[in-house]
C-alpha cells in the first residue's frame, strides 16, 4: 500500500529536496508551491494520507488553508503536519488548537521529518505487527500504547499525536508527581524547548478532550503545572 503525501511549500528548493528525500524512502509525494496552486487542483486530487503544510505561504497562508481543509468533508480527517519557522510560535499554537497533528520547525533534519511521518503512517497501515509490549502503560481502565500511539479507555480507543503520547507517558509513569510546564517542555520537546509554555496547556487541553470522562486524571496544579492522579 502506497502512502501519499501532499506537500505545500513555497520555497521550491525545500519542496524539491523534501520530495526527493521522501520518494527515496518509498513514499509518494506531490508538491504545490502555493495554497492557490493546491486549491486549483483540489477536485482532481486523490485524497492524500498526510499533508505537510508550510504555514508561511504567500497569498493564502497555511493557517487559512488549514481552516479551509477542516471544512472540507474529504479532507477533514487527513492529518496535517505543519512546517513552521522558529520565530513564529503563535501560528503553531493556533494550528494545534485547530487540530493539526504535529509540527516541525525549519530548518529541520529530513530524518526527523521522516520519523514524524512514520508516526502517522504507522496508524494507517493494516498489516500485522509484532506486538512489542515494552511501551504499554496500564492504569486502571487506561491503557497507553506507545507502538500505536493510542489510549484505550475501557471500550473506547483514541489516537494520540506523538507529543500527546509523550506528555501522557511522562505523567503516567510518575503518578502524583507534579511536573512544571518547563519540565514537561524539557522532557517532551527537548532541544526545541524555545516554544512557549502555553503550548503545554494547549496539549493538555487536547488530551483532556480526548480522554472524555477520564479527563480529570490530569490534574492542574495551580501556579505549578500538572500531575496524574491515579484513581481506584
Ligand atoms: Ca514559506
């Protein structure tokens, strides 16, 4: 089964380089140099498995295009990884609030990009994998699965983004321990921790939404950060 990626990136050199690299890795890539160019071809386009979307585009910008795609029933469910510049953290937060899957900051390492793509790809693949149980965390009704990036809550299973998983993993592994936003940034974002603390809150909010009735397991510790509260 081929994995189809649409890349929307106005810097042709980057677009070509990324396309070349990903094709070499066996992925199908089609790039567009503007949102307009992409929109012109939209109706004829085979639905991709993933969209890589540069946020800083001339004309219609990435966020605007993303909003548009979220209203399109065909594209609603297609995961989007945002490509962003270091000095543009506001757009990243907005994009994540709108439901983007992940983001990667330019200049990025192509292997890092590939790793993020693989997270998304793994989910769409149906083949049987060997079950590696080393990254399973169980707590009461909750089962966090690091291979599938899923959280099972009783009968229900939700998909997590890579960073949502990392945050939940951190909290679950140390129940009751309080982590400050700075600590979470450091553990989950590492080298990229120039992003604002606010991004942690955005992720926690999204996680809680996904966790539904279990949302209260992530407790806000006012003025400090968050902790995981095990329940009986
Ligand atoms: Ca750009």
